[in-house]
């Protein structure tokens, strides 16, 4: 079985490639460019294809060249950059999703997993955990593009029978995740930077919050969603917990008492993250249908996992 991963050179793309390869899948990665260091841990038979997801011809040629049994569509730009350049956000996040779906349809690909985001939800006021049937009310450009991308997936399922499956991750946390264009990038940096002895200026307020998922848990959830022979739902939440910036800082200081953490609100990050303040994802559907059991289901567990990884690679 062959799998093509768009955005395959990214933080999650290479990790998912390694997981699928370990499951016996052949894997090809599609991205604009590839960093040698990021690919270092992958088996040598993982193919790389350079191309632009905004070009239908580029995506179509990649799919036609490897004849994948399925596609995992990860390619996207993130929240902060989306707010600054909504035209590019639409071209990549909406147009890229359409290109992947249409190219898959033309080449007879039967299955596609697309990553959406917890940003499709909005909960500026206290709310119970949100399941996949909760009304969507994106306020950010990023959330809006992800919502539209989801609708294209549903359309291709209804109209063409393409088994399009949608994952809604929380903000991804993991050492080495470089995503400065994401309004949620503070969720990793607030933990990792002090653990490495560096000061960190957080761009959101202490009481701002985000839905979260540890990178290993997300990789596992995506693999399960993709490899499942069939799924009873089109959409699965893959966010395992939520925390405020202040809570994460407190947990970090329990490990690094002299951690230099300060706050300087960025207007864009504060605007985007402020609408997620009370978003907590209900992931019971993924547990029931996919057997997904995330390891990090609390902020404390997530910080502990990150600290463990940092301690094993202190020089980064």
C-alpha cells in the first residue's frame, strides 16, 4: 500500500511518515521543499516530491506518479500568517485541499484524510467540551479556511464517494516544533524555551487558553484514522486537553523555578486565541471508533512529556 502525504516535510508529516512506514506502508512525501535534517530519521525508501499544493497540476502529477492507495493532506499555512495574508490562506488551505481532493478523484484514490483544526470552534465564554457535532463559528481566517476545507471533503464524499476523513487537532505541542506563523506557537515555546534555560515572552495573556495535543498522540490519532478500514463518522476531534498560558507557566516553574517567562500581548495572537478561551475538545468519538488513547490528557502530563524529550536532547 502506498500513501502520499502533502505537507510531508513538516513537523507532523515526517513523524506520520515514520509511523506509517513502520506499519508496512510505502510512503511518498509532497512539499515545497525538504530540510535534510528533518528527513534524517526516515527510512531511505521514503520518496520525496517537491511541488506546490496551490497548483492543481503539481498535485495531480505527484498523485499520478506514485499511484497512492490513500492521501493524507497536511499542507497548510497557520493562523498568524493567515490573518496577515488571507489571500494566501485561501489559496493554500482551501485551494490546496480542493486540489488534493480533485486530483485524488481523477486518479481513482479511494481514501483521503484531511487535517482541519480546533480553530473551527469558538468558545469565548464557558462551555462544556465540544464534540464533532457542535456548531462551527470560526472567527479567524485560519478557522474559516479549515471550515471550508471540511465542506469540500464532505462534498467529495457525497458526490463522488471519496472516503474523505477529517481530523480536528488541537494546537500541536512538541519540542522542535517551529511554527512562528501559528497563533498557538506559544503552547510549545512556553514549555520548551524555559526548559532549555532560555527566556520566553508569551504573546498572549495568562488567562488565554488553547485546546492541545501532544505530537506523539496526534501522530497516533492520524495513523489510526488513516489506517482504519472504515469509519462511521466523517470528522474526529484529536485534541486531548486544554490549558491556559498561566497554567502551563506554573507547571514549567515547578520544574524550573527560575524560569524567565513574561507576557507581551500580540494583537493578532490575542485576537485569535481569545476566541478559543473555553474550547475543550470531546475526543470520545475517536476513542470509541479508532481506539485512540492519548497519553497526555492533562496539561501536567503534556509538560512532563515535553520535559522528558528535552532532557534526552538538551542541546537543541
